[in-house]
């Protein structure tokens, strides 16, 4: 949540439209002619996922948040250099107008997308990156994902048609639940 708070302090408070668009902000509250707040539709919101045409490497997270000042999130993904190995082999700029990615199912702990790509692509998801529990799957097989644009998830999507899933399954929670159950059972047997 610290990263999201920093994003608010550095960009959202200053109404950085690029950041609002990458967060898929569908409505923006602005004052009308009389000064009363009104919701205005943001037609530039990027949706739940997209294929940027290029990625820009930066030195660290500080450089990453600063790079959000002046960029087009639909065209460029800002990537911390510690993820450079993950991007090896992806050729930026290769795209086809038939490439698509769509959110097909949304639950709080399980997101499903269908994707079609004519080449291997980096895909940005308008979801907050949190690696302590979220696992990505392509066609049912676990895969790694990275952070881009300071707070968002990104994933390599191979050529062809694929099902992409993100599932939240924090191991520590489930391990603690088993320990709690075992402790309760032992206490019950003792009594």
C-alpha cells in the first residue's frame, strides 16, 4: 500500500492523466460551471489489460515513479532494471492489429483473461502488483510476472491464443489455518 500511497502523492493528487488512464479510472470528478462536483467519463481509460509497444528500463523504483511524469502508458511500460532478465527476447514494437486481451471473469481472488497475440508480447494489467500471494498462470501452468509502471502487473504472453489467470493464494495464510486447526483439535482432545 506504500507504493500506491506514493503514486497518489506524486501523480494522482496532481491529476496526472497518464497515471489515471493506466489505473483504468473510468470516471473523474471535476467541478461543473457552477463549481459543483460532477463525474465525467474518462474515455482514455486503458481497460483491464493492454499490450504496450515498447518498454523503457530505469535504474530503480525511484526512477520508475519519476518516469511516470511524462509517458503514454498505452505505448510504453516503465520497467525497473532488476526485471531486465525477464524481458530478454521480447522485441518491442512488434504488434498486429488483431492482437487482443480481454478480461473474461472477475472475482476478488481470481481473474481470468483470454489473449491472442501474433508474437510474444509484454502485457500490462491494470491491477496492483503484489507478489506475496498472487500467482499467474498461462493455460493452467504457473508463470512469473513482474511489476511495471511502479505499481502494475506485467506478464510475458506467448504467441497464439491463451488463457491467463491470476489467483490469490497466500501460502502463509493457509499454513496458519492448518496450524490453528491442529492446535484446536489437540486442545479439544486434551479437554
